[in-house]
C-alpha cells in the first residue's frame, strides 16, 4: 500500500515537472496550465481519485508558501502602501463576503445567510502565487506589485477568520456581531504576537549560535511550521503568525546567516521546495473535480454551474468597482491624504482589480467544511459550496489569468515610481560598494597596498572595476547605440562563461585539480552569469 502511494506521489511530481516545462514552451503561466492539465487528466478513464485532506493543505502547504511570500516582500514597500493593502486585505474581503452572502441567500433555494457568509469567506481571498506567476514576466509599476503582494499576505487571514466565524454560527446556530469583532482582533492580534515571539527566538538561534549552512537552511524550513502550529494550538491566527514572523526575519535577514554560503544554500532549498509545493497544489485543484462532482446533493450540474458563474461574476465586479473607488473617491471629495501620489488613472486600478485570481486557500477552506453537523445530520449544501468554489477558482484563475497579460499590454501602463530602472539601480549599488571597499583599503591598509603585491592588485582591480561600472551607468542615460553596446558586451561575457565551463571540464579530465575546487569555480561562474541573465530581463 505504501509503495503504491509513493508511486502516485512520484508520478504526480514528474507530471508537474513535465507540464510546467510544456507550459513554458506554450508561454502559459504554470499555475493556469497545471489546473487545466489536472482537469483534463481527471477525466481519463481509470484514473485513481485523489482526495485532498484540508488539514494537509493548511498545515503542509500554507505555512511555507506564506513564509516565502513574506520573506521576499519589501517591508518598506509594505509599510508605504499599508493603507491600500489594508483596504484590500480587510475591506474588500469583508465586502465580498457580505455581498456574496446576500446574493447566494436570495439566489439559492434553502441557502441561509450564515451559509452565504461561509461561501463568501471561502471565495474572497485572491491567490498570491497565481498573480505573481503571471505578473513576474510583465512590466508593471512596482507599486502595483507591492500592493498585490501585501494584500495576498493578509487577506488569507481575514478570509479564514470570516470562514471560521460563519462555520461556527452554522454549527452552533448562534452568532453575535460584537463578539465576532472582538474575537477577530484577538485572533489576528495574538497571531501576530506569537509570530514575532518565535521570530525573535529563531533570530537568536541564527545570530548567536554556531550554525552551519545546512543547519541554517533546515531552520528556515522549520520556522513557518513552528509559527503556524503554535498559533493554531492556542486558537490564534496561524496565517498572521507566519506573515508577521516572516516579515520580521526578512527585514533582519542580513544579520541571520553565518556566511554567504548559508544564504545561497537556503535560497536554493527554498526555490526547490516552493516550486514543488506550488506545482502539486495547482495540479491537485484540477484533479479534484471528479471528487467534487461525485455527490451534488440533489443539484443538477447545470444549476451548480449557473450559481458558480454568477458568484464568479459578482466577485470580479465587486473587486474592480472597489479598487476603482479607492483610487477615485478621495480625489472626488477633495482629499489627498489617501490618494496615490501619482494621481492614479483607470489603468493601475484596473490591473489590480483584474488580478484577483482565486486558488489554493479557497479550495482548502471549501474542503474543510465538515461532512456532518454536530447533531449528526449532513452539512447542508456542502457539495454545492464545493462546486461553486471550484467554478470560481477555474473562472478567475484561467479566464483572468490568461487575459491579464493581454490587458497589461493593451493599456500600456508605465512605471512612474520613485526608483530608477533595475539596471541603473544595480550599477549604482555596485559602485557604492566598491567605493567603500576602496576607502577601507586606503585608510586602513595603505602599507599593505604598497608592500603586499596581492593587496595592491586588489586595490587596482577594484578601481578598474569601478571605472567600468561607472561607464556602464553613464551609458544607461545615452542613446540606443550605447544600449546595443551593453547588450553586445553581455553576449560576449556569456560566451566567455561558456568557454570557461568547457575549460573546467577539460581540467576535470586531466585530474590535476580537485573536483571540489573546480565546483567552486563553476558556482562562481553560475553566479556571474545569473547577474547578466537577470539584467537582460
């Protein structure tokens, strides 16, 4: 039995890798392609049914996905756009839940208001992974990316809290608005406290204990699970614990690791883990449809599809109107306090509004709805709630995900933010680092520069490198000919790196140098090449 389950897992992982590569060839974002592929695979005759345990999603998948998103979120950007993020993560989630609750109660026979709030809490949070995978290959203002990333960190917590309160109201038959509001702030606030407390403990471990690169990487993998489990154990928000702790440790990341090797190894481990988790989650979404359709509870497929499409359309319209209102209402009432200092037009709000794709959290929440009530009776409308959730995920993820790149290209939005282009920022940072290095050498190691050949060569190398980088920085401000020279220069560098790799292979066959030293040089070439490739994007 165990061997069969292991074979299924390995087959699933292999399918994820193959489908991801195929999606890249077709230029389709991999979450969208994996959902569609999983949907197609699920209808193949003889395919075993794969049922997702909701606790598995929440416990195994959610903490690392949230932690990784928090780790790569800029705290400065998060704080700068905190008002917009809060209005989306809390205001929009609550508004969506309220409107969906009343619409579903009116539209679906036998649906109560509490069930409507349950459905609203399930389908209200957009999926961060899906939006980021679509947006990362497109040129959009950084403030929009920061807003969407910040929203995705918080809205999972707010939607899950709405979901839990609605579920408790259905199971107990009792609901108090005042008590719910108080519990909301308690659950969210104490989740933040737990996350920050554990983050400080992990900070001390990384900072002051003699860790190695492997231990550092392993600790970073353990951290989000510890935060989530401890917070949930005390019935606080595990999501807020992971997000707050992740943001804190990310801000102090320059102090955490004992060496650059620790940072590189941790980044490599996390890149692999997150890719696998994301891939498995999205293909499982598609594979779940036969399980969801197995028992529709007396509803026909046509009725369920109609309800799902109506709820999908409402959730899309609510988000667009809400985001547009946030951009324009302060301007209409003559207030500048909450306005985007760039005087927002319809372009930026439309992109943010259209990027509301649902995903893994919505599916996991729907699957976690219990089969039976506390009195032993079947949970009312559970199958319909599951099916509507699947339709909303499919419509928003596939339809909006595929059309979002077309929308961005059509409206031709430009970045008018505070920062220079990425290439100019990179060159400017490198020059600053070289300047402080040269200053340190001149002030503290003047005698070594004159008496030690190696130190003298290092000083000359830094000076020459800084001059080359300064010329490169100047060329960014020149005409197209200079740009072509930069691109040609990068192509030459990439060719030289290929030649160096071939020479390292020759050295390996000669068996004169150790493999360990050869691998070190390969890693350095890889790092240098990655900087060129990244600049080319």
